[in-house]
C-alpha cells in the first residue's frame, strides 16, 4: 500500500506540473511589434486552480510562494490571479518585481497589464535601482519604458539625501526623478524647498525649474528660479535671478555660481554684494566673493557704496577689491591660519577689534560724496583710519576748491573729510565768484576741514608759491598778489580763500587788476579740471 501511495502521489505531481507548464506557455499578445512574442510562465506556486468565469474567460490562481516570469522580469508574491484573455495579472501580499536584476519593486498589491507592461502597485511600495530607493503607497510603473509615476506623496532616498513630494516621475534609463508639488530635499548640508525639481540619482545633481529656497547647515539662505546643484561636490549655478544671504552678507545677481567646498560665490549680471557689518554695498557686472576670507573682487563697471551715519560715499573704478587684514595686539603682523580640511589659507577673525578691512580700486577711480569728490588712477581705503589714499594724478574737489598732487591722502570721519595730505607737487586752486583762480603750490600740502568744508591749509616747498586776489573791506578786488616763501598758510571763510600768510624767505609782488601780466596768472602745473569732477552719484554708474 505504501508503494502504491507513492506512485499515485508522484503521478499527481507530474500531471500538475505538465498542466502548469502547458498552461503557462501560452503566447501573450502585445501592442508593440517589439514585444509581439511575450510568454508568461508560472514558475512556482503551492497550489494552482483554474476558475471558469464564462465560455471565453478562465482565471488561473496561484497561492503560496508564487513565482511568475515574463521575459527578463520575475514576479514574486503570496498569491496571484492571471487572466490570459486580457493579459492582466493581479497579485497580493509580499510582492517583489525583479526587472532584469536592475530594478526591484516591492508592494502589497499589484495589478499588471501585460499588453502594456504597466504595473499598478499599492500599499508600502518600494522601488530601488541600487542607487536610490523610492517609497510611496501608489505607484504606476511602466516596465517597457522604465518610467514610474506616483501621486499622493512619495519619498526617494539616495545615500544621505532624502527627497519628498506629492507627485513624482522616475526614469529608469537616465536615473532622473521629476518631483512636483511641495518638494523637499534634505541632506546633511542643506534643505531645499521648491514646487518642481529634477534630480539625478546617479550624479546626485538637482536641477531647479521653479522658485527654490535653499537653507545651508551654516544658516545661509539661497533663492533661485532655475539652475543646477551638484550635491556631491557642492558646486551650483543659479540662474534667472538668484540671491544669497548669511548672518553678515547678502548677494544677488542674474546668475550666481557657488562653490560650496571653497565657499566662493561668482555673480554675473546686475550683481550686488552687501557687507552688513561694514555697511558696504558693491554693485557691478561681475563680482567674486570668497566667504572664507571675507573678500570680494568686482569688475564690469563696479560701484562701491560706503554708508556711515546717514551719509554715503560712492566709489567707482574698473576693478574694486576688498579683503581683511588681521593684526596682533601690537599690529606687527597678520594672523593667518591654515585650514587643513579645505587646504586653504584663512584669516582668523575671532578678535573683531583687530580686524581691518581694506579696499583697492584699480584704474579710472571716481569718488562722490556730498562734501567731496575725487578722481585718480588707483585707490586704497582702510577702515582702520577711514583714509582714502589716491595714486596716479589724483584730483580732489571740495566746494570751490581743487587739490592735486602726485599722491594724496584724505582722512575722513563719518564720511566727511577731516584732513588732507598731499605728497609732492601739491597744489590747491580756489575759484572765486568772478572766475578768478587763487592758487597755492608746493612740495607738500596739509589741509584741515571743518564740517566737511576746507578751513586751513599749510603748504611747504622750496619755495612754496601762491597767487592770491586780495579784497578790501568792501569785498572789492585790489589786484593779484604773486608771492613765494618757505611756508604758506591759507585760511578759508565761507568756502572761499580769505587770507594767505607767508613764513620765511618771503618774496612777492602785487599787480593791479588791469596790469596783470598774462604769463603771471597761473602757477607752473596749473590745470583747472572741473570737467573731470563727478557732478552726482549717478555719473558713477554710467
């Protein structure tokens, strides 16, 4: 009897296997020529049943450890129902779709339309391609095109990067994911919020196609309307209008390139950089900013605005640069530390009181302030003493006076001139109401200001020379005095030259107005350059 039972059982297993194999090898029709011969094979199942619905429809049900194979795609599940007439497979429980060992999809419910090769998955859906993993509760996955679509919320993880959105489309061939509606990208370095985002799992590059907000772990905030961000390298290009800000600085431009590794911003197109600590605004066609060194380089018609106590000074040049100089307590040397992680030299700014910000202007320097205007070839300005150092044929105008020399230092306080020092070939020219020019020239020139207007000047030379038009008590001009001496002191009243005092080796002559020789009206090197004088701040932006 035992032998007979064994033979009968073996026969039944053999018969079922043949039935399953015969049934599974039916040819499934397809909507495309490329898939015209697709065969569904039922590989395994604890039980197999045939249920006849009508004369044209018979369902095959597999229960327990079901395995179904179609081409290079394998379906695993607890149970399944296959309708060969409609080529629809429905599966339930612990579903796993292995698509050519490249993409694995998991869910608890599946409806697979074989003719279109589209899988509709629900409940705890997970799709992974060994690079990233997609989580959702409702997924439509086209195995023919490799496109997966979710609606109603989903999440993708890629190493330490997590992206969530209401809707999304995954492209298996390119490894791109298009996120739509309430998109949030989070990784250890940043949080990104937007309405639409394209993200590549393989390259870890995010592409922005809508208004986007990026918050760095350092508290910095970036806004952009378009661009790309390599989350692996920290390199980004923000376009169509972008802005950046942190606790002390802000920047905006048509395009901003950002190097997170070196903390460098490059701005192009209506660029603006603001240093809120030093109350500095820089505008230009292009600006480079090193956030580690707290420096910037501006070009393409840059203009710098220095704001102090309600007053502003405008500085324009072909190129503007600003950086920090760090001194020890005795101001003998710079304190510089090496950042071993970034392999760069950085300035230690832990002691704010010993930090000096300086500015350099190269070529075609122009300065405008309500109290003072100036031009030169180059410029150095330091916050240590608020001094403008002008080089290369500098010219300074204050009210009706023009000051020139080889090199000129202008000391300011609250954006107003306080003291002026001119090295070599110094000359001050004061234009009178009658278009006559008082002139004083010498080797060096020291001037002092009161309330932003020139008050007193001392000229030294070998000798110092002057041309002065004295007035009587009725303010009538008495003639022209041309004199020289070792030292000349000049005094101003109401912005006009009022008195000239000579010291040592004085020599001079007074000419009546009608008898002034033509060759005596001007000192050597006299040039009235009012045409170069900036008349208003708008000229600096031209």
